[in-house]
C-alpha cells in the first residue's frame, strides 16, 4: 500500500546546497517507488509571530517518519 513518508532534514542555514540535493534525491525516490517522499525542513515554514523557532521545529519533527541530521 503506497504511503507518504515525511523526511525532516535538520541543517544549519549555510547548507542550502545540501538541502537542495536531499530534496532532489527524495523526488527521485518518489518517482521510482510506490511511496511518496515528502521533504520537511525549517526553511519551508512561513514566519510566525509569538512562537519560538524551536517549537516550530519540534512540531515538524513530531510529524516526520524519518529524521536526518
């Protein structure tokens, strides 16, 4: 049964190229698999007021199936 596998990639801000490579790899995996691999990363979030950045990251981590650091 196909499913969506959510992958959270934790990285500092200066690893933009590496984040892009992970996103490309997940797209390739999705095209070759019955499953869909969805990229989750802090940089994908829109700005929120009144929330600590770590709280937003924790929410994404709680949603993920795979955590890459």
